[in-house]
């Protein structure tokens, strides 16, 4: 059992597709929250395989895409501080801020380095004791525990020049915001598989309970996504609304308690600014007071000028599921992966990037 | 950012592990999964194991898919 190819078996996928087609009678709209699911759905041609009465819309589950322009500006302002090394996940580098991107800041002389892991940023801090390494912390509950662990490790190892600019965000509050806004009527939620590996499927109980919307946690292989759709359709046809796990090999109702403990030890909820949605209460994470020594927002008093949103970009509406990239006047004409106007085209999990790379003309 | 890859643990030293996937070895952190053991498969995300994969559940899921595929023939 290697956990990958077995779940890409086309015969098993065909079986699931037939099962869905056989039982799906009503028109349904399902939202896949996670950017990783958006890409997988394209890559595996899931939309084409499903019957026409099942519509899939993308939600704001791309942490790079939902980072506000003002927060990108903060990261760039930090990059320009002498003696600072910025460490960031690769996707963030090309996202346009108000005036520039981190990549452009690097071209202008700032020390900006791409890292695969917070552990790499810790290593850079150890290797450059005279500099301050600022890790740009982007990601949801999948990633935030890893950054929390890196802070604890820095503390344990006496690394004093490591700071985190926490732009981390939480999924349940933003899903609540989207459901409360009522802009998109949903019949089911394809819940993020790896966020749920950390939070547990219990994190989505409020969606089923308070909004009557079926929730199924999905993995990322084609059979995983099809199984999730199959389970959601079954719930819809039976007028049920409960939380189920399709991705049972990786997700449990309670989740990863150690990861949750570490995350809560280092971070606490705070209001966060989501692109396209504004300020959402208790949806962000900030470092707790006792970790102030590792907090870039405490160490540096950065007040960038007011943010300028990219003109004509409808990333915000795409993230809320009310428009698709095809609705954007800039899509393919001005905005492309080589020349991105907004973050949804930059990120490997962004809707616009997925539509561009995989969508049909 | 949700990307996590199943990898097999080949060696553990304290809170760190060597893992293998597709013939490639990597060194990762087990800070978030202290219960992981050598031989386990874990979900690897940005250098950290975030979940230990349940082989029994995986096998049952595949069996479920096989049953569905057979029923639909």
C-alpha cells in the first residue's frame, strides 16, 4: 500500500462515476473550499465526468490568494529593512502588492529566500546570526501548526534571530462568513482534506447543524474526490445534512490533537483581513504575548501606505464563489501566469491559475 | 498550501525522521506526530508529518470502491 496509485485507479473511478450518475437526480451546487481540490478537480477532469446537474464552485481555500494586499505590502516593507532576510513559501513571491512583489523587492536588492519548510527558515537564522530572519507565515490549519512548532523549536534551541510575520488564517470562520453572506446557495461542502487532518471533521459540525448543509471531508486523488461527491449526493437525495469523512485514511473526527495543542500554545485567534471579504472576526492567528520575541509585527513597526487593489481584478468575487475566472475581463487577455494581476493567477492553488492551465478555451 | 504527500518512515531519531517516497529520501520533523513509528506512512506537509495514515482504513476504502465498481457493472 503506497497510498497514491491505488487511489488513482481508473476502473475504481469509473465505478464511482457510474454510481453518482445513477443516484443523482437533483440539481446540486457543491463548493470545494480548498485550492488543492480546485486544482485536483481540473487535473483529473472531474467536472467533465460528473453529470450536468452537479455544479462545482470554488471557495476561498487558497491561503496565498486570500492574503490581503496590505499584508503583502507589510512583507515587502519588512524585506526592505536592512539586516532582514525574508523567508517565504515560493507562491508568495510573485503576488503583486500595491507597488511591487517580493520578487521585485529581491531584484531591487532585498534578501528574499524561498523555503519549502519553516525548518529551512530556522536553518537560515542559525547560519546568519547577525541578521534577522522573518518567515512570512501563510497557510491555514494545515500549515499553522508547523510554524508553531518552528517557534517552539527556535525557543528550545536558543535561536534568537527568528521571527514570524503571521498571516495565518482559519477555515471555519470564513466558511461561516460565506454562508452568512448568502451570495452562493450551496447544497454541499467538499471539506478540505489536510486542514481536516489537523482540525478533525468535527470542525465542520456547525455547517451541517446550523446551515443544514451536508459536509464530506475529501482526499486529493481522483477516487477520493469522486467518493466525496458520491457521499454528498447521497445525503442530498436523502435530505440529510451531516458531516462525514470520505478521507478516512488521513482524517478522524477529533483530528491531530498534538498539532492542535502546539498551534494553541503559540497562536491565538485574532481578526484577519481576507481578500474579497474584508475583516473576518477570529479568523486569523497571531503569536501569543509570551512569544513576542518571535513576532515580526512586534519587532518591527511597519506601517505601509494604504493598499492599492489591482484594477479590474475580481479575485475577491472569485474567492467568494460568486464569479469564475471566465467572468473576469482581464483573464487570459491581460492576466496570465507570466503576467499575473492578482494572487489567484499566481498561486499554484489559485482558481485563475487552475482555469488557465487546465480549462478549455 | 494543502499539499501533503504520503511518505514512509524509515528511521526515527528523537523528534525527527528519515522518510522515503518514490525512491527519494528526506529528513522530516515528527513534532506534530510523536506517535509515528518506523514503517508508518505519514502525510508530509512542508517538512512536517501532520497525520499518520491508517492502513486499515485505506484498505477498507479501496474495498468499498471495488464493491461499488462491481455493483455498477
